[in-house]
C-alpha cells in the first residue's frame, strides 16, 4: 500500500483572546525561507502515489510543492494564533481571529498581506465534533427511473465495455455528502477500502456526512454508486476522496470557500489523485467587495482559478461544472474556476442532446472555448440522501458524468496527460468540427474516448472513422474517415436497434468526408456500417427529436 504522507497543518492550540468578533482571514507570507523541507526529498511532503504521477508525466518539483515556512507558523503560534490550515500553493495560512489581531499581524515583517475571507466563527478546534451515524439506508427506485437516456447520450453501454474506473483515484469537492456512509449503494467504498481520504474543511471536521445537504451525495452517485439492477455509477470501481469545501446554504458565499477549494486541491495532490471533480463555482459574494468582474474571466485572477490551474500543472485532470447562470441577464457566463484554460469545463444538455437553458455559456472575450464539452444535466437520474432514485437538474450533475468518462479512459490509457485527455474529449465531441460557446465541442462519445474512434492513440487512426454531430437531429449526418487507403466509393448501411436495415446507399467520399441523409428517420439508436475496400467500419448514432 502506498504510504500516505500529507503535509497538512491542522493544529489544536486553542485561541485565548475572547474579546470581539472573530473572523476568518488568509495570511499570505512573503516567502518560504527557513523551511525544513527539500525538493530533493519529495517524500517529505508527497505520497508515493503523488510522486508516481509526477514521474509518469515528467513533472518537475518546484517551490509550490514546498510546505509553508515552519518558522512563520511558529511565529503565529507565539502570537497565540490558531492555524487551521496552510496553503503551500498560495503560501499562507487560514486563521480565525479578531480584526485588531489581523491588523497587527499585517505589520509583521514575514507577512505579505492579511486578507479578510469570511465573517464569524465557523472553524472548530476539535475534529471530532460530529458522530458518525451507521444506520443503513437502502436504495429505492419505486418510480422505476432509468439511466438509459443519459447513458445513451454519451454512448455508454455497461455490457460492451470492461472499464469500471479501476486504479483511478478521484477527489470530489462539494458542499456535503449526507448519508453517503449509510446508503447501501456506497457500501463497496468502505468494504473494499476504496474511500482513501475524507475531510470537511468548512468546520475542520473529519466527518463529511453531517451537513444537512446532499448535493455531493447526488454528484457522487453518478460516479460511484453500485446497486446492481437499480443504479450504477459510471466509475464505481474507482477510489474516492471526499472533501467538503462549500458552505451551506450555497447562497451564503464568501471567498473563504475558494481558499478551501485550493487547500483541498493541495491535499488531493498530496494524496495522489488522478482526477478532481468540482461542481462548484464563484463570482459574486455576500460581501460585495469580494465580487469578481466579468472581465476577470480567463485572466487567472480568482483564487479558485489559480488553484485549478496549478492542479492541472501538477498532473491532475480537473473537471469543473460550467455553472447554472445561462438564463441570467447580468452574468450568463461560466464563473470561477470554470474559466480555467487547462481544466475541463462541462456544460449541460437535455435529454434530446440540446443545450439546457440554465447552462452557463462561454465568455466571448476568452481566447479559448468554454465550456469545453457538455453532458446530460437536465432530469439527470441520481441517488439522494434518503436512498431514493430521483431526477435533478444542473451542470453540477454534468461534471461527474464527464469525470466518469475520464476515469474509464484513464483506466484504458493511464499515460494520457491532462492536456491529452482534454484534447480527446474535444475530438470525441458531437461538435468537434464546429465548437461554440454554448455546448463547447459537444457531447463526448465514450466509445471514442476508449479508442474505438478518432485520436487515442495516434497510431490507431488508420482504420477509424467519425460520425457527427452525434447525437443528431434527423437530417444530414456527416462522415469522416482517416484511412487514406480507403477508396472514395463506399456503401452505407443503417440498421435500427432490432437489426432492421433502413438505409442502403452508395456514397462518394471527398477528401475522406461525406454526407449520410437521414431525413425522415425516427428518433432512436442506430448502427451505421460503412463498407469500404479496406473492410467494414461500424459506428453508432443517436437521433433525437
């Protein structure tokens, strides 16, 4: 078993000053002088699994990997200041003190700035405040809801693939995982030791299940739930870390949550995760002085976007929901950290494959397309904290579907860097040839991602072809083949899901491309066979209303 070594300072020295209102602040240090750690010995601050990921991708260690200066933390202790968390990427610490203490601290010669992050006393000095409930919660699908449509849209058929996310470690950032430890669909995470780490950053608490909020429970079900015959997550065999970084209710926003996001990402990095899933976003706050401007999008200005960028640079594939402000007149765009270039930003489509109205769109001034791709986000079938199979709406549920696809793909091709995996998502998308700022490169095709079609790896392109857009409305379907030895004269056959032939026609390819006329064909799933001088090429297409 990999040795888990997390440099993560959560100290238990009680604060004594009891006068005045205590608030939460981020203390940023000027440098990392007087550190006892060395980049030549990464085992001091990273797990074996994290080191292996860095080695696999050829990522060098840098100053961001070094924990904050021990001397500066000791200086805070001497001021009788309780340090709750430290951030090596942002080079600072989260504290909870009175305003006058924060002002005095800002004058210290080792302190760069002291930033007001949130009002009030929220963090606890004990990490065992909330007991763990153990009564089992059974899964109930009395409404007979089916995952078939959301699976069909991404071309997922559990019977046709072997991948289940084995060997992949996923960190899920959210606002609460109520009853996950009791719902029987998640029993395998505990019985098979697949839950690697868990923490509630909101209250400095080891129990992430106590919040009266099951947003994270629903998100996790799309990745990890395993209830055969009732409900299956896309990557239920993956290992999981659960981190609460979002305070509840979601409307009660302060920048402290962005700091928690970054600190959780650092912890995920140290543990050695392969994927971060975040269904969270930030733009405006209860304190208007913390608000971001629309022109900040894509500028790597927000705290969470800086953290997401670094996470990607450390080799973590980072999946972020686009946001649900698509109908807003003031801010219809993706928020933060969904603007991060290297991250995979995921929008939402409905059950016909069209953009969900609420799904946030890309900011037109960005140099790159956001969202990157879109997956089902309307009437998505999930499991709630009562164990009931229900439907929910939001890009919050689009992101974990993309995370599931990423986990299955990394299980197949573990050598893919975050950049390469993101490109594979783009190239497999239903709008790969014509991306836009509504649904990005379109809906990813899982079978494409697993190497049946397109770009993984490059040497497999010779006998591969692509059908797009997919899903498509009945009409004209585009075909592209990548084998230059295929003769332009091909035969097209289209079969329905019971094997009936509905189209048989000749087609002449021009530069490897052609058009298949599906006008008048009823919505449904179809098999397309392209008969060539090099053999048959077989693919699937989904037609929607």
